[in-house]
């Protein structure tokens, strides 16, 4: 069923309203910065064992979206975005393209499409998963639930939780919420307990095999950099920052910068927050990010950046993408940001 926003977007797009707005904004160089957030690009089938919610576009959809950017926008790298925030002249319809996490599809699928258009993108890497060859924790949750033959399970960490696996999507969401909402979670203990309850074989060898299918290697990440892409931090373990102790924060933030410097040969001062929640209004987190050496931080699903209002460098807003998003809606969220789907962060 087509939602209300989609119907509005299609109506306005047929009338060429979005094209007119974007063309006008380009001519007057309106001080509006858009940042697009992708995770993975692909076409999951019905037997996909991982989290298909993070596949934000098929290759065909991404290529169509890049064509829209090529027509209407100026695609920027990270340093150009920082320069604009420092007062540099705003180019026509500035956009930065970003990818979170470190999925293998970034190298295999997204990079060739970006190269077709001559675009630069910024790739935020959760470094532990690349180094340790483990699937991302949310993909692990999906895998363990989808592989389980049990109808009902009970876990006792982080708290007692009874899960009906017969309602698979609800079960996955409940487990993901438990993991993302728990303070100072031991992720390994959580996943090991889930695997035991689900009666699914789970070992480092299994994790390595799954990571080979899903996650880039450092060689892949370096190939992105060699192709002109920007490499930046998405912490080490991709746990929600507000749920970490001060000591854990230091390891996640400064540690991921040192991982990237060691493996890629250059440091980064850019960070995308895990799960995309803004942190600028939380003094403890803002201070930790600054101490770790970052000078810009990106949220997600939070809209566009109106430069005339002033932009919090530790709260740069991004527009979420999603598989199945029509070209009309893609143009619409660039031209009329209130059409975009946002969340409270």
C-alpha cells in the first residue's frame, strides 16, 4: 500500500515541482546541505539470513539516485563539507554521500556505481568487525533467529526475555532492542546465550565464515581509499554511545581512529554515531567525542542541514534511504525535506 507521503511525492513529482525547486536552489546557491545515509546495496532474496533492513537500495535504485544527484546536486567529500561549515562558498545543492558499517557490498557494488558518476563518498567503518572477522551484531541476531528450529526460546541476559520465534520479525526486533538499549552490554555473552537458546551452532569459525560473506576486509577498505573515497569512524563495536561507560567510550572512539590510522595509513576526524542517535545535547558524550579527536559527527534519519541557522558540527543531520524508495520520494526529500522520514533522536 502506498503511504500518504509517497502519494504526495508522486503527485508533486509529476508536476515537476521538485525539479523546479532543486533548479532554483542551485541557481541561488541556497545554504542547505543534504547528507545521504546508506548501509548496504543489494537484492536480498526470501532466504536471506541476515538483516535485510540495512540494504538501503538495489543496484538499480542506487544508480537511479546517483543520476538524480548528477543532474541537480554537487557531491562533496568530507573536507569540502567541513570547509562549508567554516564559511567557504556553498556550491549548488551540496550533498555528501555516506555509507555506515563496512559491508562488503560497499566495495563490490557501491564503488563501481559511484565511479560511473565520478562521485566521492564517505565510508564510516565499525573497525572491530573488519579486524576480528565477525558479522555485525544485528546480522548475528537475524541469523540465529532465522536458523533456529525452535518455536519459543528464553534468554537470561541482559535480562530474562521470553521470545516467540513463530513471529520472526517481532522476535528479531525485540532482541535488537534488548541489545541496543542495555547499558554496558557484553555483546559476546548476549549472542552466545541467544545461540544456545536457539540451538544454533555458533563459534568463531562460523562467525568468520559469515563475515567473509558480509564484511569488508581492510584490503577492501584500503581499495576504497585508493579509489578516492573517504574513510571515517563508526566506532569499534557499534554499540550505542549513551549506553557505554566513560572507559568504554574512550576505547570505542579513540580506538577506532587508531585502527583506521594503522590499517589505512591516515587518521580520520569524522564520526558517524552508531544507530544514528544525536549526542550533541549530552555533555558527557560530546566531551568524549571531542577528546577522541573528532571535529565532525553525523546523525541519521534526522533531516537536512540549514546552514543559515548554523549547524552543530557534532550533530550533522542525514537523510535515510530505503530499498523500494521511489525516484519521486528521493527527489522529494532533497527538494522538500519535511517529506523525508525522520525519527526522534
